[in-house]
């Protein structure tokens, strides 16, 4: 397993957070300088050190140190707890819109049922309502997961 690729994957796809206990145990075991994993590359005569700072939850920060330029650049940093990243905010809004659409559909269907529009076709009403209720429960669960992080 390539440690650098794994750490980059966590940063890119999982907000730096470990996906499992076994991944956590393995990657924390790969630290080679205190609480960090350091790798280096030489590009056009410039040695660049990439430092992945880790904690018990995952990658905290990725820094790029350039020997030639003598610079340090923070490439990525895990957002402060309590602050929701922009992409996550967009997903939350998307789930909220979908939840509202399903609720509106359920309300509309219930009103139609009350007016007698499903008379003789209660099975259709029940089946479609059950599908919407299951969808609503799943959306609420996903929304809860997003907002608890």
C-alpha cells in the first residue's frame, strides 16, 4: 500500500478522516517523524518535502516545503470542527430540498386521497406512499450523517 496515495485519497475524498479502524491503525503506524508522515520528491533540481500531519481522526494538515525556495505552503488543512465545508453545505441543502419535495408529494397525495381520488385504488395509494416514506427516512438519515460530522 502506498502511504502517500492513501493519505492524498483521504484528503481528497473524505475530508482527511480515516474510513476504518484498520486504516487508522495502519496509517498511524506509517508515521516517520512524530505525528507526521514525511515524503520528499525532487522536481527540476528542487527537493520538495511533503508533510502529512496526523491525529487520531485522520490527516490534519498537508504542507509542502521547498528547499530551493525556502518556502512552506499549506496545501490543505482539515476544517475547524463545527465549521461545515462548502461542499458539505451544498449536499445538506440538496438533501433538504429533496426532503421538502417528498413531503410536498406526500401532502398532495394525502389531500387527493381525502378527496376520494384514490377510491377503489387504495393499493396504489399505499404502495406509492410507502415508497415515499422509505425515501424520506433514507434522506433524513443521510442528512443527519452530514450534519453530525
